[in-house]
C-alpha cells in the first residue's frame, strides 16, 4: 500500500502528463524523448484541422497543429526543466524556454533576450 501511494505522489509531482494551456484553447501532452522533455498538442479548441498558419516557414503553414511539439529539448536542472524551446503558434515565433511545477500548476516561461513571459498551465483531469 505504501508503494502504491508513493508512486501516485511521484506521478502527481511530475511534469509528465497532459496540461491545459493558460488560454484553455489547447491541451499539451508532456513526455520524455531521448533524455529530454517535450510537449505536443493533443487537443485544440478550434478543432483538429487547425493549421499552423503563422509559421515563419511557408512550407509548414498548411500542417495541422495537432501533434506539433510546442515544447522541445528541455533538460532537468534541479527543480526546473531548462535549455529548451517553446513554439507559439499564435505568433509563429519560438523562444528559449523553462518549465517547472508550482504546486499543482505548471509554469511555462518563454525568454527573448532580457524579456520573459510566464504562463500557468493546469493539469488535465
């Protein structure tokens, strides 16, 4: 019984899993991939056929956002995952990124030079 409770507590404290973005317009599944942590779109409020129309690469503007990795290359450093990238499909821009747990919430911070923006994502129930 103690082992079962410990494993539930460990998984509840992991960034791995499904998260609802701050705007509530997407769900992102965060997973491990070859020693890094990534996050891909698994649900979109606008529907599964939504395209990546703001992508700076004109060849990618017709791809569906469903399945696109918004978070890539994050490496665990202490209590945070850092040195990754976050792609913002609303603007078509990518930023340096860090994520970490804040209680039950996930903080997702994008960096551009000295500027930064942090969002709070909620775990998908």
